[in-house]
C-alpha cells in the first residue's frame, strides 16, 4: 500500500508536491478508512482513499502524472526519453516536459516514494538534472539516489554509490552470504558505477547485489500501482484473466457487474490479433449467430467506461493495488461512484488493503459521512507564480462537529476554487457592431 509520494520541480509544482496517505493523528472519524499493517515490530497505517479537488488548470492531473512518470522512469531504469508512452502523459516518456517552465536556470527534479509490500517497508528516492523546460539537447544526469528497507539504509548514491554490509546482513532474504562476503570486490566490478543517465537500483543493484529486492520493488510499481492520467485512457489493457480466471469466467463476471448499472447488451472480451490485446465488444445475437461489435460504437460512454474500469477495481481488490484515476467520475452516475467508494471503505470487501486515489470537480464527495478530513485534498495554483500546491482539509481547523464541507468549499473557505463568469466574453461577442448602430461606414 502507498504511504507517501513526493515530487519537486514537476510541471506546475515548483515546490514540493506531497501526496500523503498517512492518517492525520488528530482525525478520529470514519475509522474504516484507515488500514493497518505491521512491519518489524512497528504499526503502519494508511488511508484507503483520497479525493483531490481543484479548479481547472490548478495542477490536479499533474499529481497523478508525477506518480505515473516516476513509476515508468523507474521501470525503464534510466532518464532517457522513451519511444512512446501512455495516452495523456507525454512527460512520462518525453522528459524535457517535466521541469517547471517558470524556472530560468536548471534545477533538479526530485521524486520519492514510501510504500509497504510483502511485509517490508520501502523508501526509494532519486533526483535528476533534466535541464530547463523543453530543452532537448541537455546532458541529463542522475544526481542522487537512495533505498531503505524498514527504515534501514541499503544504498546511497551521490558522486558514487555507498552501502553498508551490516545493514545488508539484516535482510538475508534479499542478500546472499556470498554477496556480503565479497562486497568490497563487488564494488569495483563493471556496473557498480552506472552511467549518469541510469538508475543504480535497476542496473548495478539488480545485477550485482539483489535481483530479489529489485524484483519486489519493480513488481509493486508495475502490478500494484496503477495510474491513469486521463479518463478516456482507460481501456482493457488487462482483463479479469490476470487474476486467474478463464475468458468465459471473465465474460460472466463483467456482465454480472454491468447489469447492476442498468446496461442491457451483453459484453464480451475479444482478442484483437492485429493490436495484440483484448478489446471490449457488444455481443448481439442475429439469426441465431453472435455478432461482436466494438463496445465503444454501440454502448453509451458511461457503460463503456464502467466496463473498462470494473476489471481494474476487481484486480485492485484481489491484489491490494493502489488505483490512481484522473476524473474517476467522468460519465458515471453518482450512485455508481458512491457504491465503488463504499467498497474501498468496506473491510469485508477490501480485505487486501486496496487504495483509491482520484481527482474530481464533483462536489458530491465533500461529505463528512463519506470521507475523513485527511482524505480530502485540494490543489491550488498561485496567480502570481503559477506554481501549484497540494494540501488537506485536515490542515484547516475544524469549525465544529457539523462542519459543512460542501458549503465551505463554495464559500471559498479552503481555496482551490475559481469564480467563473463568462458573461463579459459573450456580451462582447454578441454585442451589435457599434459602427453599424451609429450609421458610420
């Protein structure tokens, strides 16, 4: 489960972006939103959900984009550009789009993450010099990198990589005896001092010290952390088969689910050999034969989007994944959304500690019976500096036990809201031409 993610100098976030899933100790409401794990004799707690509010262009999507970019860069193992990447997040494979465009001189881009998986607590961070915004010919380099397990340092990289045998000895499941006995010799092997654009974690560390620990981290990032930066980017890139079900069983499950939201056509998974991936199709029976029609053609966008979202929810609950969604509520009925959120808050269903993080404009979620104050986050962009910041409702002193989140938000008590009036724009456009009115040529 995700505990905390930080970034600095990422797009509109010139200063530190901190997405914290750690419960505020002063908040005591809705205990079902707090999940507990135990590691090395210590108790860890994390929130099972977070909702992020902010006006248009405030930087809400950049929070998700930063998390997705970090994830993809670490899985690639370097700070080079990739040939292609996910829809809606160009910065994840075109890294010159990352630095804040208001910074005149190159400043480091920083990322760090803290998460719990397979009984261990992982802290990993790196910083990189990517140059200025849109600078394509810059000589990039990794400036620093660090890894800790259960708060015990594993390695630190600045000018070179340092590690300590005494620390490694505390994790025999990750570091073999022959590695520990020959650590001094390993330090001089090729690959220890990696190239300046490579991450040590994914190169020298993985090959020379602990492929097991690298695999644990990489699998959490690839399988347990799912970030989608645009609502229309959801597609069946994975299926219910990923949790061990047959194709026929997957069809049965998805049709059972969509029937509960009022859909009538039968949905099926069709393998597209040209695209080499699964596609959703509406199955229509004509003349005793089944005809498969691409679901995006025949179904409403709400049904199509739910059919794509549902397998992600299913996998999240089975595997304890962290699901991060931009505009989670796009085209879905409020009752559907409320029910999905309630599933994450239900210990009977969410027994594997899945998490849901999403941004939205919909005020319906500003409800003290639905979310704790530390689960509600706001993103605001400073009008002068154009820099974004993120903060929690719990950062504000509560007014009273019956605090009206929704009313206070629209009264601009929390910020992250913008007054909008397009009347002057349309008044100017629609006004009669002054020259014609006066009779002038």
